[in-house]
C-alpha cells in the first residue's frame, strides 16, 4: 500500500468529486462520479447495495480514481489501487458525514426504503499527487 501524500488528503478533504473506474464482467471500464473521503491512507467511497460500482468492486478489486479540484482542473490527484473491503458497517453514518460535507445537511436526505449503504475501502498502490504541487510543476514554472 502506498501512503496518501498530505496534498492528496487535503484535496480529498475539500469539496471535490472523484471519478471512480471499476471493471465490468467483460473487462471494460465503468466510470462513475462520486463523493470521496479518506481514513488515513485508505480511500473511502460510499454507494448503495447493488449499484454497478458495488457489484464490480465485489467481483474484481482493481480500481482507479481521480480527484479533481472544481476550481482548478490542474489540481488533480490520481490513485490506482485495490478494494480491500466492501462493508455495510459504518456506511450509514459515513453517508451522513458526506451529506454534511457536500450538501451541508446533517442527514443524507436521498435514502430509499430498503436500500442499504455500502462503504468501499481502497488501498492505494499508485498515487500521483496534484501536478501543481509536484516538483516537476515548480521546475517548469521557473
């Protein structure tokens, strides 16, 4: 597992979205934009039971995502890794935290009766920090 640099954690902690790529049964990629979070060096994605990314994550643990600052498209982090856990434990509480972060609401208001939330934990194996914060960016600007 690769640690998440502080610049990547800071980007995830802001009100940014992730484009998450999983693999379909035939091997083709499937991409979904979603809210993103982290727990230390573990990336967290919250979805609903039975969603395409949930089914794909259960079948094939390979996963990739980018996290883009909506105010500056050059401020992007890219993470490749594998799904270390897919769990219902803590998923309901987590979606409430994400609703607070993204919507300013104490509770996630779009819950559907009988639909359970799922937390996908991702261990990074490759991390590219935001370009503007890399040494390459700073050398090219001089």
